[in-house]
C-alpha cells in the first residue's frame, strides 16, 4: 500500500463543495470516481478540509492510498487525462503512510478577490465578488489587522456550526490591491470555522463602503455577537490558496 499526496486546484462553480453529498456533484466525489475508474476499486480521497459550494481552490491537499504502486508522474498523467477541465491536479508525491492531509496541516491560507469601482463584467462573475463602487482599502486593512493573534471567533461562526471550538490563531490578515480595480483579502490561520472567512469579508465590505467604522471588527471579537457582523460574502470570490504542513511551515 502506497500513500500519495495530491495538490489540487478547482473551479468550484459547478460543485456543491468539496465533501461528498447524498445529492449533488462534489469535488471529492468526482476525484473518487476517477480513481475508481483507473484502479477498478473504490479509493477514498481524504482532503485537508471542506470548501463550501461555489468556493474555489488553488492548493487543496488530499491523500489517497493505492494498493498498486505507481510512479507519481504516471499517476499525474493518468489523472490529467480523466479529470474534468474544472479540476486539475497540480502535484503528486509519495508520502509516508502516517501522513494525513487534514490532521497534519498546521496552517491554511485563504484569499478572497473583489473587483471594485468598475462596472460588473460577465467574465469575472464566478471568479470574484463585483462591487460597482470604490472601497476604502486603508480602512479595510486597518480592520483586518485586528484579527491577527489568538481570538475567539464566535461572532463569525456559521449558524448551525455545532460545538467546534471558536478559538483560532490568525497569522496574516491583510487587504491589498492587485490592480487598480482588483483587491485581495489574504488570511492565514491554524484553522477556520465554517464560513468564517466569508463572514470576515462581509464585515470588511461594511467598513470599506463606509457603512460601519473600522472599530466594528474589534467589537465583534470582544462581544462574539454575530448580529453585528456584515452580510455573509458570497462564495465565488473565495479561494483555498494553500495548506501548510510542518516541513514547509518555515517557508509559509
């Protein structure tokens, strides 16, 4: 039995998220179907974490166990030839049998893309959030910086989020321009609550449009009151950018 680590990119537009569902197409289910076709038996694809419907990935990580040993480059070519165009495997590597894509991850990075101050375009509708008015990036970045450190993120916990511990450690939280009309919110943390990033972005948009002042972010952390949070940002601007493991944490 050989264990393989996969780095996967996908356009989440046509999927109900990463995790297999009883109804609706998912990324995990699609990958498992391809593996089953290639190897003639059920293969479980274990991801580093779930992404919601419509959310994209640049660097989702998963592992699979294969009874038949196959060189990583050969497995890469086989997957490329059978996966749909909106799912691509970026890298394949053999890893120790005790490697776990989810439990061994020490950091995760998400990016959220926003086009602002320009007319909406049909070509970007599934790849970013489009805001016709200009946003105050400086105010947004000031608010985003408040999140760095260890905090209770109960205010950003999705309804029905269960009993998952609300404390998370955020290493990076910043808003920066990519072009004159495109900005990016980048956040790196040890882990995330369900829909936490979309809640943060929704709040940043409240601040960037002037509907709320930059102190709102601090009040949310202090009170844990979800009612103060901005509207949940839609999924299409969100990307799982990278999953970081102990051996490469020094580089990320």
